[in-house]
C-alpha cells in the first residue's frame, strides 16, 4: 500500500515537472535574447526551431536604439542555415529583395588598376597527387598560362553576369563546384526571421533595457526595462550590438583589440539606385585608406566606405564614397564606428554574446553573419543546463577564439600582401608585423605555392590561393610532383578544364534573368 502511494506521488511529481517545467529539474527554461537585429532574430529563429520543446523565448528590442542597418552580403554557409530552418530559398530571396553572390571582386587591391575575383568554389580540378594550382603555376612560370580566372567557374560566370544553382548531382561537371551565397536587405531579413520566430512561439518585447540585475555569484538574474518591468531568465543571449549591453556593460568581460592589424575603424554607409548589369558579385574597391563595398540588391544597391580614422577623416571618406556611387543616393550617409576585435569570452556565466556584441571584424569577406550562424550551431551543441558546466563554456569559447583568429588572418592577408605605394595607410599595412599563424601561411605559399588548411578553418585552399595570387604574390616554385606530367599534357589538361567551364557558363541564364524567373520581389512601396 505504502509503495503504491509513493509511486503515485512520484508519477504526479514527474508529470508536473514535465508539463510545467517546474524547478524539479535542472533544465534551462527561460531564454531572453537581447536585441532584434540580424543576430537577435537569427538566434530566435534557430533556437525556437532546433532546440527541443519546453523553452520559453523572449526577444527584447528597442525602437529607440536602431539596428546597425548594414550586413547585406553573405558567404555560402548561410544556405545551410536556411536549410536547417527549412526556409525556402526562392521565398527568402523574394522577401528580402535578395540577389545571388558567386564571390567578391577586388578592384585596385594589389595595386591601382588590378582586378581579381575571390570566387566561392574551386579553381580547376585537383589531381590525386597535387592541387590544380601547381599545374597552372608550372605553366605560368613557363610563360604559358597568364591568368587563373578561366579555371574557376564562379569567376567566369560572375564576369559574364551569369548565374545558376550548382549541380552536386553531377559530380564530374564543374557545375558541381558552383557554390553561392546571397545579398539581402538587412532590415527585410530581420523582418522575415521575426515572423518565422513568432510563428514558433517567440515572444517579442519592445522597450529599452536600462539596468541588469546580477545574482551574488555574478550570474545575470534579470534585465530591467525603462517602464520598470523586470524580466528574469535562466539564460541570456546578448545580441545588443557593438555596445555589448550584457556581456560588457553588465559582466565586464573585456575586449581584445586587433586594430593594430586591421586598422579600419569607421564606415560610412549609403544606399543608391541600382544601375547597369546586376552581377552576382559583391565589389570591394580599395581607396587611399580603406575600401568601398558595393552590394547589388533587387530594389537598390548598398554601398559603404570602410576606412581608418588614423589615416583619413570622415569628410574625405564621405566625399570619396559619394563620388563613387553607381546611381542617385537614396538616403543620407551614415557614419558607423567600430573597433576590430572580440570579447575575451563569448560566453561568460549565463550569457552568450552573439553578433556584434561578441566582436567585429570588418566586412571584407562578409564573415559576420556566418559567425552568427556558427555561434548558434555551437551553442546548440553545447547547450547548457542550469549548472552551466565550466568545461562546456571553456570549450565553446576556445572554438570561438579559433574561428576568430583564423578569419582575422585571412582578412589581414588582403592588406599585408599589397604592392600599393600611394598612401601611408597601404605602406603601414604592408610593413606591419602580422600574427605568426599568418606569417607561416605566407612563407609556405611564397616557397612552393603550398597552402595548408588547418583545424577546420573556414576558408579553403582555393580561397587563400585566389586572394594571395590576386594580391600579387607569386611563389618561387611549384610542387615538383607535377613534373610527372609533360608540359604538353599539362597544357592539354588546362585547356580542357577552361573549355568545359566556358561551355557550362555559356549555357547558364543571366543573373537578372534567373531572378526574374525564380524569385523576383514585388516593387518596394515608397514612403508617403
Ligand atoms: C560597416 C559594416 C558593414 C557590415 N557588412 C557586413 C556584411 O556585408 N556581411 C556580414 O556578414 N556582416 C556585415 N556586418 C556585420 C553585420 O552587420 C552584423 O553582424 C549583423 O547585422 C548583426 O548585428 P547585431 O544584430 O549583432 O547588432 P544590431 O543590428 O546593432 O542590433 C542590436 C539590437 O540590440 C537592441 N538593443 C541595443 N541596446 C538595447 C537596450 N538597451 N534595450 C533594448 N534593446 C537594445 C537594438 O534595438 C537592436 O535591435 C557589417 C557591419 C558593419 C559595422
């Protein structure tokens, strides 16, 4: 009799715990996301879709504090994010006035007049014993292969204004290597993810947070709104932008400043009317103390001038930007300030900083939104209970640090390897010391054109290759393994590769035509 009653009681308690998420277990139940920019809504969408049921999500954003309003170019990993969330790509492009992106065109970077593309996807086809590049390099050094471009399908397609989706189902075709990303309107993207998240139960609170309450052990207990409301949670995701409202202002986590390696610390952004052919490319044009982005969208073009305030004042930077727009400006230019670097810990106590709150490196390779995605996927892998095991937190932070450092090195490489002599800025970045990890990569390439991708780093060999080569670096030699094949055999291999790529690209539709047929957005309503 006694044991029967006890079993009933245990059953009752268990069902209570499961139904109500009562405090009988150690699970994180209440999650507060601070910030409704790209990072905040990506977090809301990913967590509400991918974590098991039983959490309550609240996203807080303030109409008084605007989002950064830029961040419109991505890299191919964004497609995985959409895939995880079950987002239909054409629907998403339509809703965000998006376009496709096959790579980035770098203008005037190596030296004024230079132009190269860092295309996503492969350059040529690697052979069992050596990468394609070494065959090309041998012929190049013999004076027979002037350019790398004809061997990269993304580059050829982008130059010709073409686009189509890749065909992984055709493993022997260059189309299988065609990899792409998107450009989109940042405001529309946040709006799109907001309706996605709200449909999954995320509750939105509009209002300004004015205070943070800490527990005795330093964990965050609650945030306090301007109207006095106190909002408690087990776990806080800080997506509050550059200010780092929780991670820095409340938890004083500290920031690692990398501006000695990446001295750009300002950007002026302005949209303009679209003009001319819509290429599936972000364009980055180097100027005297930084560079200018151009991002083609369906309804407008996004532009910005990223520069170093140590080498140029904002008036001059703005004048350069406004003199180099393709069409009529559609808004007043906006000045944005940032410090390149990262928080000392992305995850501190019961708070994870994602997006600009976690750190920022300039958008030269469109990596920030990607890092929001990887931080979210990592968070899901290391999702805590209310014990907040330190080993999980430390591992999460170590993985974030590695990712930051690897991307940092790739960005620095664009500056370090330059042959410009027209300003103090370019001389400084060429002569500066770089991290040892990058110097090793540069030395390895300079010797025999070898590139080593280590520790699951984001950018593959062909990305490093296109940038180092594009910036004007030429290895002293090539991998002697390619001497196994005769020069004539290698020449035939290169010609055959270029011909097949050209045939595939000729058969592709134009980029604008592809959008019209598959994912054209409606006209944008003009404000009255
Ligand atoms: C010049 C520049 C260009 C960029 N270009 C690219 C690019 O091409 N590709 C790319 O991947 N990334 C790019 N980025 C980065 C990208 O813009 C960001 O990673 C992305 O937009 C995420 O921003 P966020 O959501 O972290 O912050 P924000 O957009 O700044 O959002 C912050 C949110 O926090 C809220 N908030 C702040 N304080 C409070 C408070 N006290 N109370 C309540 N709410 C608060 C705000 O209301 C807002 O909703 C660029 C960044 C810059 C600076």
